[in-house]
C-alpha cells in the first residue's frame, strides 16, 4: 500500500443503498476494492460492519483490523470473476473429507474420532442427503456419486459472498461437511472447531504444547469464527 493510501484521509463514513446493494462512502466517495471495483455488498448488516471497520481506523490504516472488508474484497475480486472454479474447488473437499479418514490406531484416538465425527456424518446423510463412507488410513476413498453430487449442489448454489465464507470455513477445518454444518447452524461454531482439531489435540496430549503450532491454530480459529460471522451477514 502506498504512503498516501496508508493514512486516514476521511472524516465521515456512511452507508448508502444503491439498487439492490449497499455501498460504503468515505466523505461521500465510494470505497473501492483492490481491483478498483465498487465495494458493493448484499446486506445492510455487512455494510455496517465494513463501515465500522473504516470508522475505527486511526491515523494509519491497518488492513488486518478490517476482516469484513478483506473478505468482501475477496468475494468481489477473486470469487465473482471465477465463481464456478471456486465452487468446484470447495466442493472437491467432499470427495476427501477429513471426517471420513480414521486412524487405525491407537484405539483411543479411533474412538474419539468416531464419537466426534460420526454425528456430523449422520447429519450430512440425513439433512444434506449425502451419506459418506469412512475408512481407516489415508488412501483415497471413493465416495457415492449421489452424495458428492448433493454436496456439490449445495456449494454451487451459493452467492460469491457465501462462497467466500464457505471457502474459509472449509479450508480452516479441512471438511466440507463441517463448513456446511457451520452455515446451517447445525452445531455450535466452537464445537465444530474443536471437532475439526481432534487429531491436533490428540498430538498435543501425547507430545505437549508447541508455541508456533498454537499460534497458527489460534489464527485459524479466528479466521474460522470470522468466516461464520461473515456468512451470517451475507
């Protein structure tokens, strides 16, 4: 970011409805994305959150303190121009979902995986009509074609803003089922995060804490929670 753009240059932040979208104005000037598109979002709640981020900036702009703005930018600049490709990338997780690959040993870990992940797969089978198979080990497991098709249909039907949120929910957890469950509110969001981290938590129990790994996990957790909030605003 250039020096002139790094400093706050506005006094007032407002939101305006333009057609069916909401825009954010800095001293009556439209906020633009990095690709120079107008930052136009689908809901008043999202626009208000973005406006609050801009209003909270002090003398120097801190993009990392503006997560809603960043995700909206990604939806417009990255997802919208290649919506089909992004949707297929996310949907592909359904063919190799984290929840389907179980540890052959130790028995305690296998039992924890079954307890934590089977309810999610049961939900997917019942609510999403996507019964997925499980197997021990990491060798690729071919899933039922109808289950993959039904999961894919859930993904491709989403708007660019919803896909931006789903991308982070899925990539942070490693599971399309967890991402869709988060969107549906089928399980508490922190519960879903803990279920996605089961293997890592097991390793911590066996080998102890690692500061670098903990820091990375904390950042992923924050991204996961933000993606959930962003989806609810979309």
